[in-house]
C-alpha cells in the first residue's frame, strides 16, 4: 500500500525510499515520467523531516539530477556558474542506482550516499 503523498505527484514515479532512523529523515527518490515534461527521465530526491518522535512529516529539501550535475561541474571545473543546458544534458547520462542513509557511527557530517 502506497502512502497518499506518493500518489499525488503524477509526473513522477517513485523508485526508492530510504529512512534514516537515527536522524528521523525520509529520502524519496523518483523519476520524472510525463512525456511532455522538460525533466522527463531525470531523477529527483525529496527529503522529509519525520520529527523527533518520527510522527511528523515536513518536506525539507528537493534536488534533481540537473542540480547534482551542476554541483559536480562546479567542483570539477572550479567554477561558480555552470551552464544549465550542459548540466541538463549531462544529467540524462546517469541514473540514481542506490540511495542509502549514513549512520552517525560512520559520519556526523554526511547523511546520505547517492550511487549512480
């Protein structure tokens, strides 16, 4: 049974869910599927805060494959600004294969591992 909030976004198909039990965070990965949508075929990660007791649900952050490619290009080429069109095309070359929460015992700074 799928939660109602996952069904509300018609242009995306959920491809993965990961819960960080220690930080009370849910990571949802989805793929844009609408044929006429400019982001078709790209992935998106949505981050939800579940509250201290795990009984709340608030959207905190969203980023997609283009956002990731822009950050990679900024790091690789040591640039502050990266061309959106190039990042958009580059983002189509990879898919998120795995999303994993990183426990406190492994890192207090890094919370999420994205594997392409």
